[in-house]
C-alpha cells in the first residue's frame, strides 16, 4: 500500500478525526467565495462603469472573462489535482485567487481589471474542482450524504447573499474603496484559507489520473475567443468584416478540436472531451440544455442590473434587495424539485421549470412596459418569484438527468464537461449582450433618453431569454423520463455546484 493510500485509508476510517471537519469548513469557504464572487460583481458593474469610465465592451469582459477562463481551465484543474495532489493544487488555486482579487481591487484602469478577472477565473478553475474531490477523499461513504447536504446549503446561501453583499459593500464605500471592496474582501478570507488549508487538509491523489490535454484546452480557448471577441467588440467597431471571418473561423477551430480529441482518445485515452459521450442521446441533449441555459442566464443577469441601476437610476442596495425574492424562490423550488417532485414526475418537472421561467420573463416584460420608469421593487416581485421558481425546478435536478444514462466509467468526464459547458454558455450569453441589449441602444444619448432606452433594451433582451426557455423546453424531450436510481449506499457522481447566478 502506498503512503497516499495509507493516508486515505486512515482518514476515511478515522471517524473521530476532527481535522476533517476543519478541512470541510475550509474548502466550503473557498466554494462560497467563488460563488459569491460571480454574483457580487454583477451588482457593482454600473459603479465600475461610472467611476472608471469603462466601455460597454469592457464591462462585458469583466464578467465574461472570468467565465471564459473558468470554463477553459475547469477540467484541467481537476486533472492537475488528481496528478499532483488535491491539497497542493487547491492551495495554489486559493492563493492565486487571492492575488488576483487584490489585482482586481487595485486595478488602475478597466484594462487591468479585465486582465485580473481572467486570472481570477483561471485560479478558480484550479481551486473549485478540488472541493468535492477533497470531501470525497476525506469523508467515509456513510458521512458524505450529510456533507453534501451542507454543501447544498452553502450554495444556496451564496446565491442569496452574493448580490446583497455586493450591494452593501458598494453602498457603504468602506475606506473610500467603493466597488473595489467587493474584491478586496477576498484577501483576509483567502489568506486564512491558505494558512488553515495547509494545516488541516489531507493530501490525496487519484490512483489512475488522466493525462493533461493542453492542446485541447488551447483549441477550446482559441475557439471561444474567436467567437466572443467580435461579438463583444463588434458594435463599437461597426461590425467589421474581420469579425464575421473570426466567428466563422471559430467553427473551423471547433472542427479541429473534434479531430484532435479523437486522435488523443485513441492514443492515450485521456482527451479533454470524451466524444463517445455524445452518442448517448440524453447526454448530448442535456449538454445542449446546459449550454443554452447558461446563455440565457448570462444575458439576463447582466442586463437586469444595468436596467435597474442605469435605466431606473436605483442604488446598488435597492437593486440588490430587489433580487432577494428571486434568490429565495430559486432555493426553495430547487429543494422541492429534488426531494419531492422529480422522484414522482420525472422529466416533466424540468420542462415545467422552463415554461414557468418563460412565463415569469414574459410577465416581467409586461410589468416593465406597464409601469415604465416608475416601476417599484414590489411590482417586480411577482415576475421574479415566478422566474425563480422556474429556475429552481431546473438547476437542481438537471445534472442527474444528464448523467442518468452515461456509463459509470465515464461519469467523471461527463460531470466535468457539464460544468464546463455551463460556464461556456454563460460567457457566450454575456457576449450576446452586445447584440440583444446594447445593440438596441443609441451610442449618443441625452440624459433624459437613458432611462427609456435602457428599459426598451431590457425588454428586448428578455424577449430573447423567453425564446431561450422555449428552446430548452423542446430540448428536454430528449432527457430520460425518470431520474436515475442510485443503489442503496452508493453516492451520486461528484460534481461542482450549479452556478445559480
């Protein structure tokens, strides 16, 4: 038995070892920090634009850059942990995430902030995949159910607290930092996680880790950049011909990726993307659902905060409080869908979620048009609750539905790919904001024109989100009618928490 195996055996069997609970608190804090960082930035975007003079494309890159770097590095981050040790890679990730947060908070211009956000996303891709792997290696099977329940509670707390925390930090203007405090608050948390993680987390590795596929990562990143860059910059540059050539070229890069992954799979069995998974109809359809769903969320959350703070002129705190009913509705509906509804009604619950969310979006369009710029937070509450219920019915059971017919030997690869395409879809949605939102706003607006223009653009963007929900409803017909049944005592496959916002 190797030293690593002895360590794992001792840890799993040592039920009285309290060190593992300290380790759990540390990795869950890191997961919480990542989730909050995604949600906290959205609410501060208008302040960043106003105070730093950031262009519309730059504020898109501030959010999309993080999602893109996170997506591109997620699978590789997991493999690095398997090869070099989950503890070691986790500590590198949380340390790098802390440094990147400091660079974001100290950014002297929008360009530096965008670059720091790319770095932050890349470090999150090293840190986050280790969380559930460390839990799996640290806790025996009979305790994991309780641990995963705690993990779900942390995810829900992050979804609710992120926008509020971002609003409060921006509004309070601590030490005169303004929006910078949303990044600088990560520093004490990250330093504490780094020190305590080094002391309490037990090292573990995979006995048969897959090799890295850096060429695959490069091709994925190149293809996404060739698609996103012209989408985000196209409006400002007048949609030049090279932009269309670049987007068409992204398809060529994607084709090259597929060809390379086939050769990589045949050569050493460790491709970045396991192409054989797409022969499973439910998985292929589920990946499409996850991607398109990410697109819809990427569009909605950015245009929503711009609508409230720029279009309606609300403060960050007022906008953050307006989102509380939505977050609560998502959390409540997610718990009900997994525990009570999906076991009884199966796929119909997810399809109902898509239709309910679409209904909430259409209701929001109607409320915005009816009340105009005089709309109040309480008048937004009903459509937001309806949307939140619909989203909650989808996000919690979707991963199990996608994985239900995947061969068990490919479950790890499939789970990693699900999380990757979710982030890719989010980045693509943020890129499409240039088309569906900014594309309808004139470049030269008088102050009295800003509110009506942003409100009209918001309703136009929501119309596209409703179309996305309709497409998701249709794609879900290819998902299994009933959820997978896990044998007694067997834990579902590890997976990263859903990015709710």
